């Protein structure tokens, strides 16, 4: 089994309400993604205007190793705007669910099929590779999706993007739908999942298991509303759960995550899997004691794989082993009574301040404790 990552941070990620990247930021993110080994990336929407097209052309001019995609609606104007911008492939998006076909487009299924035939052929005549983006594919009639794919392929499209536009699917329904489409067509299938129910990564993995060839991701899960499937989660999930390699060097994740967080103005929550600040921090006494005995006791994967390391922090749930370990690293060997006495101070500090004591706090606790014990 295989999976090609097509990261859409620079398109769907940027489409997030209130997010806009400038040219330098887009170029820096594109470089970082390419350097880390991301195979493909969607870099913008040419119809947005001359400035956007200029940025797209600059990224195309970098000679990155990644394939480049641009996005447009299944419209004449959008398609023409993509000509000559230097991308390798264009994704032309069109609603495929009855609800959107009638209530958004005011059209019917036949119109959608005719539109696909006409615009895909035209894009091919311009020499572009084409992906047909099936907007709201999760709510589309499955037989109609088969027709859409057949029509797209007949007109010369090489890929179909299955967009769970509203994040409505679960992994079981995703698997079933992709599997059915897969058995009847050899077109490239790209899963585009949204995280409205917190299932974007699970749905993306399910689609890959069902035979999807490509997966859309965004750094930190940036994207419309609750966001897209996070790059870091999909890549690590594929590797650790299914042994599927994407060619991406995961040690670059912290750097790319910071870059995108800064450029988007969307800070990463401390508990965000893989890239969150505190996801490799350990405080609870039983966990720290277990880790100190053997790291395998509480390690699912080595944080070094994603450019991180374990951090033992002291707090309300610490035990005296962790206290002795922390002071040992400061060159102070504690006796058992000292460790127990300091632990009380650490717990009081944690409750009062809602944070880990700094090393200056620890030094103070030690001085206070040893003078107390000496006096006592
Ligand atoms: Mn989307």
C-alpha cells in the first residue's frame, strides 16, 4: 500500500477565516514542506488575482522537488487563470451532492456531468493535468459519484478528489465509500477530510486503507472551521499503524509547525498531538517513575523521530523519584527526607501558580528545606 501526501496548507489552510499569508511566508512554507519531503502541495487559487498568481509563479520558479497543484472552481474563468502559472496539476472543484447541486448551483446532475466534460477537456487542451474536486462528495449519491468519476476520466482527468467538505463522515463510512469507488475505477483518488467531528485523521487513514492514492493534509490541521487532517498526524499514523512511508522526514515537524503557527496567527494548543508543546512532558509520579525505570513503559514512539524529546516536569502529581532526578540534574543529591519536604513545596507552588516551578524556584525550595531540616 502506498500514500502520496498532497499538503494543502497554502490553499485550504490559508482559506481559514482570518488567515492570510504574505509572499515571503508562502515561499518559506513551500520550501520547508519540500525540504521535508512532501511529495505534492496545493499552493494557491490563481483566480484570486494577479498578486496570488505572482506568488504561485514564484513558488513554481523555486524548482522545488514537490509536485505543485493549484485550485479553481469548475469554471471557464478559473481554468483560464491557471494557465501558465507553472503548476503541474490543477484541481477543478464542483459540487457533487444533490443538496449543493440544486441549492448552491441551481442545476441538476446532467449539468454537472456536462460541465466536467467540457472543462476537463479544455484544461487538457491547455496542456494541464487535471484533478476533479468532488465538493461535498460525502453526501453525494454513490452511483452518481461513479458517473462523475467515469466522466472525469473519459474527459482526461487523472485524479478525483473526494472532499468530505463538511467533515461528516466517520472512518467506517469513509472506508466503505472509497472502497466501492476504488473497485470500479483506476483513477487516482485523493481524500480531503475536515475535522468538524475530530475525525479528519481517522477518515484519511481509512480512505488510504480503502485504496485512496493521495491524502490532503495541512500543517497543524489549519483549515476552514475545525481544519483539515493534520500533516503530522497522518504521516505518523500511516507509519506507525500501517507501516506506510510517505518519504517525509518527520524531524522537520516542529520547525514547520512553528512557521505555520506564526504565519497564520493560530498558535498550536499545548496538547496538540505530535507538535504541541507539552505532548512529551511527564509529571505524574507513576509515569515518571516508570519512564525512569525503562523508557518503553510509557513511550508509544520515540519523540526524537519527530524532532522532540521527553521532558520530565515537576508539579502536583510528582513523586519523590522525579524530585531526586530533577535535583540530580542540577548537581544536588537529595536525601529522602529532603525530597519529601521539597515535594510539599512543589505541590503548593503548582496549585498556587498553575505552572511548573522554574529552576530558580527549585534552588529556593532546596535552601529553605535544608535550613529547615538543619534547624529542626
Ligand atoms: Mn476543504
